C-alpha cells in the first residue's frame, strides 16, 4: 500500500493555526547560530538560510544568525553533539527534516530518541523529487522504472543517506510499486542532496532521489538538471506546475518533507519560548510567503508544543513504514 503522509496538510494550515506561546520576556540569545547538519547545498542549508534571512527581516532578531555546518549521518552527528555536549546553548538552533525523523525512528541517531531535544518550529514543507540530467535518456518516471525492471543493475540511483534514509525510501517505494525487488537496486549513498546533485552532473549516477527545494535551487542556478517527478498529491504551483507528480505517472506515492528546528534538551523554558515566539512572528510577517517561494518551499507553520506533537506522530508513522520495508526500528 503506498505511503500517504498523515502529516498536517500545508494547504490546511493558516497563519492563525499557531500554538499559543506565552510571551516570556527572555532576552535575544547572543551570537545566534543555525547548524545545518550536512554539507552546503542541500535541504538543511536551505532551511538555515531561510531562518537567517527571515528572522532578521521580520525584526524577530536584531543580530545576524550565523550559519555553521556539521555533516554526518543525515543529522546524526549534529544531534549527538547537541544532546551530548551542547545541551543548554540558548542561541543554537539545529535544522531537521523528515529524513531526520525517519532516521530517529530507526535508531540511527545512536542512543537518543525524538524525546531527547526540544522541537521549536516547523517553518515550511518540501517534497521528494526524482532528478536526472537534461540529456538523460529517461523522460518519465515510468520509463526510468521500466529500465530498472528490465535490468536492475543498469541504472545507478544516487541519494542522500544510506539504506533506510528518506531518499532511499523514495526509491524503494517506487521500485516496489513497479514490481522490482528494491533490495537489488544499484544504490549509491551520499552525505546530502547537494553531493548527489554534483555526482549526477558529473555522470557518476543516473538519477538522484532528492527534494524539490534544493534540486530546483540548483536548476535555478544553472545546473543542467530536470525534475522527472514530484512526490506530492497534486502538482505544485508556479514554475513547478509543469512537473508531473509520481501519482500522475502511475506511482501513487507522496513524500512531504517537514523543515524546521530544534534546540538542546536543557535549553530553558524561557529561551525555548523565545525561539518559538520569534518563529511565530516571522512566519506571520508580510514577506515570509515570498521567501518560502524563493526557496521552492510551501507553508507548514507550527511552533512550540504543536511542533513536538507533530514530530512524535511522524516518528510513530515512520516506524511503521520502516518495519514494512524490513528495516530495524527503535
């Protein structure tokens, strides 16, 4: 049975749907930092840069949020560093995505679970995508999967993360829907979507299972790539309206991707609420929708305890999905 997200629909959430977060009077953290837990160029990078631009633009923060990169394990290295060594830093926010939650569901962050940090906000939604080179022989998702079905070793699939990652999961779900043994896929793991896109341009892989946000950003920047399919329920608006969904091409698969932030487990209630307030104000600001659109992201505004409840629900759903594909769950 195809995976259909039980996540809150982006279209169904209005800017009045924020959880109520009390005003704390806490001071703005000194030297605020956003950690992107991967190399530059992927979805975590986009998430931090969105926060950097909009928090300052909205007036929620007075100082510029600095960016740092902590690659490793699609978020595992950063998660372990924050929980193990940087537990109480009030000015440090760390980007997360659906991929982070899927890995948590499988115990890929070591001894830690989703209950070991404080989930601050969801600031937008992305979607999974199938990406090829402009000159690729593959003109449709059906054509791609037919080639793999004919000879499973003939197509090299690149993805951010190892077996069980969200990018691997997209490939496995499409393979299973096409009647292909997903365990036999020729699969190459990269640290993130940016690395996969670079390998794709160099001809080292034939296709990337990636995300709309970072893939379209690369295309907008001149990368000779194209989106073959998007894992959304319906076609996306604007410049993405010409890209067919996987569902249109016979693969009823949706993969929405939450993008947001957490802080360390010992960050005080006042500082946690300060960040939730800051994101609430920012996402209500007049220019926020345009900033999302610039990054090919879509509204999914949640802060505070609403975010925590959402994360816990998603991890539970991902545990069921992982088990369905024979993966270990925590």
